[in-house]
């Protein structure tokens, strides 16, 4: 961007807009829309034509300008506290639930049923977990995490089932939506270590996602400045 661009941001923005003056964005002309953008009265997404392939280069330049003008805030990175890896998104619990759903494969042959509290250690994780079983199906159990943070000093009954393989997570995505079949890095909001996980997205419904093939190994460089 040249010095002239910086001194005349609205004129430069108008040049990058489609120039159709269609009114779909809610403003009669593109120059009015440009002025509204700079005043933060509207959003660039209101211009549908900008997201057509014809204007892809203009869109890239315009987003850069709006970020420099602080019209579009810089995206906040999601970084795991334990190892400093960057996640693609945060996975939050489903509405009115306290943690993401985890699908576990227990290595023990203990018969388990819905409503029981279990103690286990996820394969590859050094922390012992406590969880409530919310579903059991053909050897797999779906659980909500309930501890250890607020459970360790209380007198309660649980079943110790040893090491479990974490097969999947289900929750609500906070961040950019991935595609089905995409290998992603995510941070479960309830993770006690705040460690980035990896997996494959197998189902998306709105922002609700099912992720399988869970791994605590993340094949990506850590964020600069982190170990």
C-alpha cells in the first residue's frame, strides 16, 4: 500500500469495492458503504459481491487495509498453555453441558452403565480424570468430565477402570469452521492441562462437531517465543 493509499483510505476502498451501487449492503452507493466501513457502522460481509472469485484479490487487499485501520480486529490466536502449540479452534461444551463429550474405549472388561462415575487415565495423558457416563454402546462410553479439580477431597463412589483410549470429542466450535474430513488441531475448553489435541472432523452440524482419531501429539511447530 502506498503513502497515497494511507492518506486517502476511503477513496482506495471505493476502488477495491465492486462499484455496482446495488444497494444490497444497505447503502445506496459503494462510496457510502466505504464510509460506513471506516466508521464501523457496517461489516465487509454485507457486500456479497466481494466474496465472488472475480474480486478475490480485491478482498484480500481490502481486508489488509481494514485490519491496518483497526476496522477488522486481528484474529486472536488459540494457544495451548502446556506446550505452546497453536490450535485451529476452541471446542466448547454443548448447550447446558459442563464439558465437551468424550468418547472412550476402556481397555478393562468391567461392565459399565449410564450414570456411573469412573476414574481413568487417557492414553498419553499424565492426569487422572473423573467422569460421568452419559451413554454406553457396544463397548464405547460417552462421558462428561467431572474432576479431579472439585472431586478429589470429597467422599464419593467411583469405579476405577484404568487407562482408556480417547476415541473422539463432541462439542461446539468457537473459531473458524473446518471441513468434514479435515485434520485439525483443537483445544478442548475443559482440558485440565490446556493442551492442544489433534484429530479428524467426521461430522459438522452448524457449529456442532464430532472429532475422531484423537491424538495428543501435534505435528506443528510451536508458536514463536514458546517452548
